[in-house]
C-alpha cells in the first residue's frame, strides 16, 4: 500500500490538499464568499476588515485565516470568529 501524497494549497501555500493544484478548506471557504459577493471566483482576492475585538485593521495579504471558522486571525489580539 503506497502512502498518500499531499500538495500545498495552490492559493495560500500554507495548508496541504490531496490533489495537485487544489485549494485548502480555508481558501475554498473564502472562494465561496467571493462567489456570493459578486459571482466571480477569485481565490487571490485581497480581503480587508477590522478586528471585532480590538478594531485593528486586518488584511488577508498579511494575516492568516483560521482553519476552524475561516475568519482572519487578528495579528494584534489573536481573535477570530471562534472567540
């Protein structure tokens, strides 16, 4: 029995996926939100918001997405949608 092969997510390159060129669950979740917003699939879209706890500016270019809730994790206080 051969070992399963994993590849880096084609978007964030942080998480691993089972198929080459695939998106991880966090990027898929973000892509679904993008589709609902304007009908255009764009996993590379930059997302900006503010932290609901400390009001610090958040940016998907610099802040990571939480794998559980899909929200950006605040670089200042560590909050996300799980809190």
